[in-house]
């Protein structure tokens, strides 16, 4: 299977160019097309918002847990290091979750 991975990758690159070659991205959407697009995008955005807020709540709980682990670790440097790494990972994850829509809007709008 590992030998076929480069072939699949090259086929994917070719397929993307073939599919996108026929699309005119500079053409403006009509009002009807915009309405259909918003109709399709609305449930997707609701799901995304739910996942974003659920992940934020989980992240805050993990941040509290890592803080408690850090405080109760005593003199054990291994536990302190694990708690610190967990907190850093949670903060990075929350930043990615909240900044990703801004990056997409900046790139595509």
C-alpha cells in the first residue's frame, strides 16, 4: 500500500486541476444562487458553531484539570511537566479553533 501512495497523490493532483479547469471563479453569483448557497451552508455553520463551542467548553475543563494537576503535583517534576504540556496543548487548540474562521475569511473573501 505504501508503494501506491505516491501514485494516488499524483492522480489527486491531476484530478483537482481537471475539475477546477472548467470552473470560472470570477463570475458573480445570482441572487437565486446565493440563496441556495446560504440554504446549504446554514446547517453546516450551525454544526460548526456547536462543535466550536463544545470544544471550547472541553478545552476550558481540560485547562482547569491541568491547573489542578500542576498545583497538586507536589515536587514531582514529571507531573508538573505533563500538566504544563497539557495546558499548552489546550491553549494552542483553542487558538486554532477560534482563529481558523478568520483565516478562511481572510483568504477567500
